[in-house]
């Protein structure tokens, strides 16, 4: 896969993921807004119904209180005068209200010109209402304190109009009374609660009644103060100034109620979004991993080709030399070329065995027979294997064996190869003469083996991948240090087969420390 195609696929997948998540978020937000709108609508209906019920109840109380006066208004058969007086005393505000009404009933006979000797009887009713409002009463028993009068006159033509005129006057008096004398806190709370429950709003609420000046009245839920900023409130009852007492209500757990209505759908949507993100991340990870493996395998093939190319060329040159008649008769030269061919053949065989060994290890087909051995003996055996390489590079290898217990259960052949691989890496990645230190120590559970070098070191990113199969650090020329990226992968596999651990500590330009921990007997 080309780099451009890879970038395009990742871009398209990212756009698709963002689009799906955006649609889900948009849908969830719309659902929440719809729930909020429905909730507000139900609350508004409950407020409307509450205000209407209270108004009807208040009017019924007013009618029942003055029922006798209102139902005694009758029309006389002949001219007569009726006087009606209604008085009401407000102890709280120390005021007395009076309504005085005078009704004059008159009968008239009007002769007709289209009926013989007959006439039409017409009844005229004239009503004059005097309204008195008494203020500043000096003491409770004084019903004749200083007063101011407001006088209204009107004419009425029937009984219903007379009732309406009296009721209207009574309402004016009632509206000027304090709201606590018109409705109780318990009545308002019960009515409001019933109307909310009818509309499936059964959560805690706080309410308060305020006058048109924004001042709170005693009608409220406990000590809670309703925030009226930005809230118009709903008109509840008229007051004496021509305005309205307004009812404000708030719900502390409103958001919880709204969310509970779509909790299942919301969780399901979040679950599917989570699955989509996981699937996208996994696909992207696998795609990048496959791309990386493809590049590593390409590098491996190039390295393997390079490693095989040199011995094959050497073998071909040796064979061509042997065919030369001058060399063919020289036994020493023939034997030297034959030995050269044998060595190069062993080298290629070792390379092939190394690849096959790591392949069997990855497939868990490598059989490891363990026995009780001394860890120090294996280390010394490994040092013997690489001693010629140390001498060739004019390096130094020093040992510091401090382990008190070094008996482990291991396979001698494979564990020796582990130590040899680690020591060879320390030699290969040292720019000058290698200076290698080998340390051992023991704990209650582990035999610990460390190899410290003063080589080129590794970055943090390389340390994370150094034990992966086929991995080699990119250094421009990949053949600068020969290898296939299989050695440390083999080391990790064998150590884990022995129920141990291996890790590296390194700093760029300051060398590396490879540590192997193996369980002791």
C-alpha cells in the first residue's frame, strides 16, 4: 500500500467516525431539547390550571359570602325605592369598606295608536350606587373615623345587571386585600401539586408569589427564594393597584428528570459510539501495524539477501579458483578454498536455522527440555563463544558475579544462545573498542543477569520496539550493522519460556543495560 493511499484511507475513516459521532450528539441534543420543551409545556399548563382553579374558588367564596344580598334583589310591580348597604371591615389594614345602592322602580303606561283602547306597560329601574372607602381608623371600635369618598353612578335595566354591578364592587374591595387573606399557602401548594401530578411532573419544586413590584409575599415554599431574573412568572390573582400577583416556580431536579426519560436510549447511543470508536481505533491500529510489518519484512528480505549474497559470492569465487589448473594441482590452496566454502556454507546454514528457530518459537512449536544448571556456568560459556570477537575489536569484558544463588531450571543450549545474543549486540553497537561489564546478583526469587556496554545507546521509542520480530532501528543505511532483527525477539521468547523477564535501560550516546531475570530453584 502506497503512503498516499494509506493517508487517504485514514482520512476517510476519520471523517466517517467524526460524522457518525456528530449525528449521534445532534440527535441526543435534539431529544434533550424536546424533553425540556415538553416539560416546560406541562408546567405551563399546570400553572394555567392552578391560576384558573384559584380564581374560580375565590369568586365562589365571594358569591357564597354575599349570597343573601345578591339573591334578594327583586323587581317591584310599582314604583318603589330599595336601599342596599354592604359593609366590610379589614382588621389587618384597619380599613372599612362600604357599598351603598339605591334602586328606584317605576311603572309607566304608554297609550298605543295601533291597538283600540289599549296601552303598553313599561317598567324602568334606576340604580344609583354610592361607594365609600374608609381609611385611617383611629381604633378598632371606631367605625366613623376620617374617611374619603368616591362616588359612582350608573343605570341598570335588569336584575342581572344589578348583580353584576354589586359583584364588581365587591371584587374591587377583595382585590385590595392582602393576598394572604385571599388564599392560604396550603391551598396554593395542594392545588399546584395536584395539577403538576396530573401532567406527570412528580418531582420536588419550589415556588413563590411576588407582587408587581418584584417583592416577595408570604406565599412561598419554606425559606426558598425564587430567582425572578429573566422569568416572567405566571399571573395568579389581581391586586388592588391594577396589576397581578405572579407565581414563580422552579425545579431543582429538573435536569435529572429530563435525563431519566431518555437514559436507556442515551446509554445505548453512548455504547454504540464507544463500539464505533473502539472498532475504528482497532482498525487503524491493525492497518498501521500491517504497514509497519510490511516495511519490516521488506527490510528483512533486503538484509537476508545481503547476508546471503556475500557467502554465495565467496563460494562462487572459491569454486572458480579451484577450477583453475594452476590451483587445482596445489593441494594446500585447494584445501583452503574448500574450507572457505565449508565456512560460508555453515554461515548460511546458521542464518537459515536462526530464522526457522524464531519461527518455531513464535508458533509455540519449539520444544525446550530443562535441567538444573548453574547460571554462572552458562554466562562463562557464552563469554567464551564471543571472546574471539572481543579480541578482534580489541575490547574488554569484565565479570562481577555477586549472586549467592545461581541454580536455575533451564535449557542450556537456548539459554546460552540468549546470553550470546545479548553480548554480541553489545559488541556490534559499540563504535570503538567495546567495554562490556557482566553482572550477576540474586534475590529471594530471581537470578539476575545484567550486561552493560558503552555503545551508541537507544532512544525511548527504540526501547519499546527492540524486542519485536524483524525490528531494526532506522539509521539511514540499514546494513551499517548487520542483522535481521531476530536476535532480541529470540531472547525475549526464550526468557519467557523460562518464566522470566527481560528489559533494557538505555540512553542515546551513553550505552545500554540489558537485564534478564530468571526464577531460581
